[in-house]
C-alpha cells in the first residue's frame, strides 16, 4: 500500500462553483462508470483536461478530471510500477479524478490502473467508446454553468430578503434571522465591549437549543424587545471544541481596540487573507475588517461593522462557499448602517427634522437637529458606472462626511456640513459643489451644485465648485444685482429651458457640443435655443460685453 500521506498543493481552482463527480456520472448521455476509488458524494471537479503525458504533473493545476486514452502506457506497464507512479503524480498535483477512455488503444481499463487508483484513493471513471472527451468536457462546463446560475440566484434572493428584513420594524433581529437561515447556521451581533447583543439560528452541529432568536436585554443596537425565545449556542456536536468560544475569539480579532486594551482572547485565531485593516479608535494596532477560521468542522467568520463603531457580526456555518461569504458581507453592510444609526442617534434626529419640515418649519429651525452647523454645502455627484443605489450613495455620503444623502435618478445629492472636512475628488465620481450657505439658502445651493455638476461633466473635470473666486460682481449689493438681473432676463424668464441653456452655453464659452453634453440634448437644439434667446433679448450674443452682462444677470437671477 503506498503512503496515504501523499498530498498535493492546494488546487488553484477558479472562482466558479465546482461540479460534483456524481452529477457527471448521472448523465445518461455520457454513459460514464466509476470503477475504482472512493465513491464519495463530496468529490467535486473544477474542470476537465485531456493529456497523454506519462507524467501529467507539470500540466495540472489541481481539481481536474484528467482524461486519457492510455496512449502513453507501455506494453509492459502492468508488470511494473508504471501505474503506481502515474497515479501518485496525479494525486500529488491535486487531480480530482481520472477518466480512462476505452478504445481505440485499450479494449478495457488496465487492471493495474484500477488497483493503483484504489490504493491512492483516486476516483477512476471508465469512458465508453461512444463518448468523446470533448463531450465529457462540454458536460462539465454545462454543469458548471448551471451551478453558477443557481448560486447567483441564491445570492440574489438572499440579498433581497436581507434588504426586506432591514426595512422591518425590528431590523437588527430580522436581518440576523434571515442571515442565519440563508447560511444554514448561526449569526450573532457583538457589542463594542465584546458582549453578544442578539443572535439567531443554531450553531452547526449543535445538539441542543432551539433555532430562534436570542437577545441580550439592555444591549441596545436596535435589537428590540420582541427578540423572541433564547436559542442555545451549542459547541459542536461530539467535537469537544468550544465553537462559540472560538467565534467570540475571532470577533475579538476584528473588534477595534484602544491603546490600553491587550486584545486578549484572540490567541490561535488568524485573520483571513486579504482583509483590509484600519486603526482602532485609540490609535492602537491595525485590525482586520474581517477574519475567518474553522473550529470543530464549523466555518467561522467575523466582520467589523463600519469605521470605529465597535460592533462585530459573527457567523458560523457548515460551509464556506463564495456565495455564503457574499451573503454574509451584505448582512454586515446592512447591520453596519443599522447599528450606526442606533449608536449615534442621528437617525432619530434626521427623522425629527424631516417631520418638522413637512409640518411647515423653516430650514433654519430644523438645522440644529442635524448637528447645529451654521454653514452647509450641497454636493451633486454622478458615478462613472451604473446608476447609483442606496448602498452606493451611503458610501459616498460617508466619504464626504455626511449621512444626509438622496438618490435622484442617476445623481446622488449630499448635504454636507461646511468646514468639517475638506471635500476632495472621489474616485469613480464626477461632483459639483455649491458655495457654503445657511439653511435658509439650501434650495439655492442645490441649484448651484446642479449647475456645477453639469459644468464638470461637460469639461470632463472630476470636481467643480460654484463661485470659487470672488470678482467685481461681488462688489454690487445682492438686492440691486437681483433687481438688475430680473430686468435684463425678463424676456426669457418664462421659459426655464432657454434660461438654463443660455447659462450653460455662456459658462462653456459658447461651445455647442459641450453645452449639448451638459444638458443631454442635441447640438441643434442648443443652436435653436440660443438663437431664440438672442431674438427675445434683442441683442448680439457674439458681443463679449453682452455676454458678460448676461452672465452677471444669470449669476444673480
């Protein structure tokens, strides 16, 4: 018997769902039959590869179904160690299974190859004469495509259910329940002090306890009083491993710590590779934003929620597929938003401000509820890629330093306290920024930001600010400037399209094409509108003095 410890390197498998060997064997059109090796339902293959090399090791990546017709097999192979050497190299390379084609080289599968595959634990599949290797490879890719489609549908359905749970009256418990159900395990929310706030589901392998939601009273974070019955956490059936303790230790790895905390309780747990890191609130050592481990056959993962919040999501599941990681990550994002709202109480303040505005209060009266800032700027932003969603918009707001975000079609609008942080170019976004204004001028600032965004898109500039430099026009009292503007623009004021087209055209130095891009209209439409403006205003728009006066009027209109 060969050494059973022969192990290959971890297969460099593709990021696609694997195909169970049993599913391939079940294809009646192929007529495949396993004749040696373990018949394990957990055996999976990641691709099919044909090779007639005597030593296939250099050409394998791992996880393959290696197909061969035995062209490389010498006549005296059955009496020596040829097949032992051949199979051992496949196993060492991480091959998942071996397919041997009967005919035209061999009438049957060599008996010595069957024995070698049994000895090394390599599944051996007989490929009948009527089945080509190309048909086998095609079947593998078909099954892989079906698995990928199934996995994408599962992830999509999970994302939708998690989003719906976040909109319920008890959002945190609902998200935990849905997440635990989707990963087939247990999900728990841990407070900044390391205590468990709420949990749902059952620890994989646990023999006791219910599967309901468990909530620690007084822990907050939006857990709610209707948390339901307590659920036993379990420790892994028959494993003798404290899985709950291992999960708590993993949570301690990603929980931000202050400089006087030692981070005890994290021993033996390693953060998952590729995790992003950040300083703790006290300036301590960098901590990973996520980490993973395995205890008692249970896959564990921990996700830090937000920046500096201290809340951590812990997940225990019987498997760790890419889809499960994606589902858990979505749950972490939603919980991050929910716990952030609860911890800072800004959600309640914003709701109160909205209600007061709807009931007729003036903006300056509700502004103190939003942080007491006296000056604000409005940012209009448009992404380079697809239209933004709520999560994308919230991420932009966080980068700009404000949670006051609105998604308006393809544009995200953000109300940002002025002076709290420098507004800089955001990668992947084109932004227009208003001048700093008081709450009573929010509407005017919104229009300024919109025009600045149009100019930024037309000039292909990442960020344009309204009124960055003072000029002679600022020497005229605002009331007198506004009265003059109304007089000059009176002939076209009734037609907002003409006014906005003239404003954009003048700001872009009379460029027809760039004005058309900024307004999302055809260049001929721009020409027609500008000609109409010249007629109504009874003026020559080619005269620079006229353009200057009109621009002055438009700025104060």
